[in-house]
C-alpha cells in the first residue's frame, strides 16, 4: 500500500491531481509515520491532502479523506478535542452525500476519542447511543460491533445499568458480544473489544483482567495510531502498578513500564508529537517510574506537572488519575494527610468526568 501511494503521488505530479490523489497523500503520510516515526512530514502530507481536496472542490471524496486524516494523522499533532469537532462535521457531510461507511467510521473515531479524552461521560453516552443506532440502521455491522463495545465502556464508568442497542445481533451482554465477534472472525471489532476491556479493567483496578486483555491486544497486531498510543499508555500504567504490587516478576513488569515510558519520551521529545495530547501522559509515566523505584520527591514533582498539564489541556480523566496515583505515592510513604487530600481531588475530577462508578470506588475506600 505505501508503494502504491507513492506511485499515485508521482503520477499525479506528472499528469495532474484527481480526488484519489488526496487519499494517496494520506496513505503515504501514514506509511512514513509507521516506518520511520516521521510525525512532522507524515502530518504535512495529510494537510496537503486536505488542501488538495479544497482546491478540487470534491464533496464526494471529502468524507473518506477527512476521516483518514483524523484517524491516522491528526492525533499526533492536533488537540483531540479539535479533531472531534472535525469528525462531527464529517458525519453530517458524509450523510449528505450518501457515504454511509465514512459517516459511521467517523462516529466510531469520535466515540473512541470521547472515551479516552475525558469528554463528559453523559455527553459521550448520548453520542455513542446515536452512533450505535445509526450503525445498526445503516447496516454497518463491523462498526456497530465496535461501537457497542465503546457504549458498554461508557455505561460502566458512569455506573449505569442501561443496556446499549444491540440491534438484530443475537446477544444480550458484553461476554456474548465478545464471543460473537470472535466466532464471526471480526478482527477489528475483536481488537476494539480487547482494548476497551483493558481500559475499563484498569480504571476498575482489575489488573489481572487488564493484563490478559493487553496480551490479546498485542497478539492481534496493528492498531490505528491513536490506539497505539493509548495501548502503550495503559500498558505502562498496568506494568508499573504490578511492579510495585506483584509478589514476583518485578523486573519484568518494570521493564514493560519502561518500554512504554521510552515510547512517550521518543514521541514527545524527539518526534515532536502534540504536547496537548501527549505531555501529561509522559509526566504520569515518568512519575510512575520514579514511584516504582522509590524516588518520592521526583515522583511527586512529575505528578504535579501531570496534574497541571492535564487540567490545562482539558483531560479531566487523566488529571484525576494523576491525583489518585499521587495519593497512592503518599500512602506508600506514610503521608496520610496528603494522600487523603489528593484522593479527594481525584474524586472531584471523576465526578466532573461523569465517572460515578469511580466516585463510588473512592467513597467505599474512604469509608472503610
């Protein structure tokens, strides 16, 4: 595919640009990020694709190119909240030209971003419910299955017992959904299931399930680029926790966390990834590294930086996470008052996020 994209660009440069030329720029940009992690030039090719579409004034080609840009390239350089605004526009534009496939793909990417970016979960639940209904109505089965997984994750975090719209699929719960996608050979939907189950298991502190889901994610191989980042982030968090708490394999878990930390250091410090999306995640992983190695002062400093930048960049979920992990740090070193202060700040963040199930976990912990 990268070679074909390169050839498309060369032919276009020699003989003139058409709608498919724009998609060639997107695919080639994706390829150079994948092969060399050249985020600057990969993103630049994506912007050229969008500019080319504007020049050609092609409404029919816009849905595919805009979704591809948002899902493959933009996350590396643009605030995720701004990407979501483009995706909402692309849903409407896709439906207007009858492109149901890219309307639903845009819905999926939007709902995935909502889940990971700290979007208020009540708003996220409304959007994913509409998207799930749309995907069923438009008979986009693969994305319908993926959206069901997103919807279930949002509802769990909210502490809601509401059921998502399963449509005509013969399933009644999350376990049946996973068995169904596996039995039907739906690799993309299965990958989404594993990633979201890892994500939710981490937040609910079900670390063994999180480890199992992470291993299954790894076994399925390539993710979309935003998923690569989130997989690395949560794998690092899980690994550092296990390095501190597991009775054995401390060095193995510490190395797993170190690898995730190294990925973020490369993305932020060498490859110039978006500080808006990446900086606070890097600070959290650095704090976890110091915590896991017994460096209290360094860990506290990095948690404070993570809290400040997550708040500045509107990731209330990860602001709360940094507060909670810092509370764990103070508990481990016997600073009970600081631990209590930080866990209450985490609770306030989770309440603002709409994650009432996590608020309840903290209330249960405080009241024990």
